[in-house]
């Protein structure tokens, strides 16, 4: 271990080593590219393809759903590979394949080719969403809340900076150059990964969390955040039989569904109450910007009060946001709603893996995270179905879907509150 390096003595400080910060920045980049290619970029990709190849952008956008399901399958496969293989190597493979297929995708002139290669891109890119939290768990098993809080800033940065940057490339340099530049950047990060990333702090002779293990365990015990399952070897059967697995997966799946449903239809909601499209875009942009400090806030709160309580508070914040959106009687209320939505955007990717670490520890994280995230992701995509059906029943009024989401949010909060944890040590 490095000499004269001051160790951390708090679960909420950001006293990481140079190597620790390096891994956080790397995970931030993974979240950034993962969000840009799999989610945020879908605001631009279909329209850009339509302009070049003459397809209907609405039809192209529709293929994002089946491609997203393929991505969920890919994520599960990558999660299984992470159990036995190097995080560094799998991350490099995922990045290089994602960047290469992304470039190839830009040359798909037929709809069939567009759909097939998009599915391949989503499959390969899904690895990034699993490598990042695994790396954070390996490096920061006790301070995972704060570390993930910093790392997940990459996702809202994609919404604010990534989309604008890609749009600028499209407008100034053209379709193929924009896709080529983004693809090459992802490939370069993949190559650098092989020389930069370390699977765990022991590889560079450092302590996890930059913290004395005895001090860290004492702090966890005092705050009631000890690992719940402490078996040396955790099997898939152990995870599936554990009640906490289903409480975490379904509970967070419901909260993630609500977050996805609200954000994906925020612009139409604002337009429905009289705002212009540019004004509605502004509300979404502001919410995305608020998500940047929001990511750190939820990480800090996680370390301060524990992941379970932080998650329940998170669910309450979205209930407040939904009630405000239902009322939407003044611009002041809309701005307050945007604050709550933005804070929520910055929390979900942080809290899920953090809760898995609390439930199963570092040794069980890779086994459990793939199962939990797969179930939660499948529940999340139901947001679009619920929104579509309820809007049809209500003849376009957003009040009904928001009420449905409030009920789902409450159920999710109750499930998370039922998670079994250890009592605080006095």
C-alpha cells in the first residue's frame, strides 16, 4: 500500500486515491457511452437514418423496443461472464464490439439490416451497463453509494452533453462522419481499457474504499448497512431462493418503470398543457442537468442513511413529482416537478447495484446483480405499454397514467421497505 496516504474514515466522504478516482472516471465514461448509444441517442438516430435513407423515422424508432429486449438478454449473458472472467477484458471486448458495430450500423440502408445490426449494437453495448457497477463494487464495497453517485453522473451527462455533441457532428460534418467519430471514440476507450483498468484495488496494492477493513466494517455495523448474506460462495440457486432478490428486483423494477414512463413522455405532457415543443425540450434539458448533482446526492444519501431508506425516499420523491405533473397549474409547479424528476433520473442506476451489494456482498454481487437487473429491466420496459394503454383509455389525458404510476410507485416502495436487513450495532 502507498505510504503516507490518508485513509478514509467515513462512508460518505469522497476521499478516494488517485487510482480510485481513475476507476470512477472510467465507470462514468461507461455509463456515458452506454446511455448515449442505447437510450439518449434514440432521439437522433432514427431521424438521421430517415434523412439519409428515406425511411419513416417512426417505424425506425419502433425497432428500439425489440432491440432493447435483445440488450437485456445480452446484459444477462455479460453478467454471467463477469462471474468468472476479468472485468477489464470483458469491458474492452464490449467497447470494441459496440464501437465497430455502431459504425457498421450507419451503412445499413435497408430496414431489415437496420433492425438486425441495431440489435447487435444493443447486445454488445449492454455489457457496459454491467461492467461499470461491477467495477465500482470491486473497488468500493462499503462506500459504493458515493462511488456510484459520482460514476452514474455519466448517464445524465449523456443527455445534456452527448446528445448535443452528436447533434453538432451531424449538422457540421454529416451522417457517416458523426457515426464514425462516436464509434471510434468507443473503440479507443476499449483499447485503452486493456492498459488502464484494474479489476480490483489489490492489483495496485491498495485497500478497497481506501479504508481500513476493520474501520469500514465497524461503520457499516453502526449504520445498519452490513452485508446481509455473508456466505463465502454464493450460487445462482442461493440468489433465486433469497426473498430479498425478488423484493429488490421487483421493487426497483417498479420504480424504474415509473421513472422511464415519466421521462419518456415529459415532452408530450408539457405540450398537452399548452407549452411549445422548444419550451417542453427546455424542461427536459433542465431535468437532465439537475440529474448530474442528483446522482451524487443519492450516493451521499445512500452512505448516510443506508440504501434501503434512501430507496424509499427516492420513491416518495417521484410520487411528489407525479402529483405536481397532475396538477401542473402554474409554471412554478412545473419547475418544482422538473427538480424532482431530475433528482430521480440521477438515482436509479446508483441505488439498484448498491442495494445488491448490501444484500449479497462483494462475493455475491456478480451472481446476484445479473439476475436482479434482468428482472428489473424487463419490468421497466412495461412502462411504454402502461403509458400507451392508459392514454388510450383516457383519450390522451395524462392524469390516468400518472395515477397508475403513483400506485405502482407505492407498491415498489412497500416492497423495498420489506427488504430484510441487519440491525444496527450499538
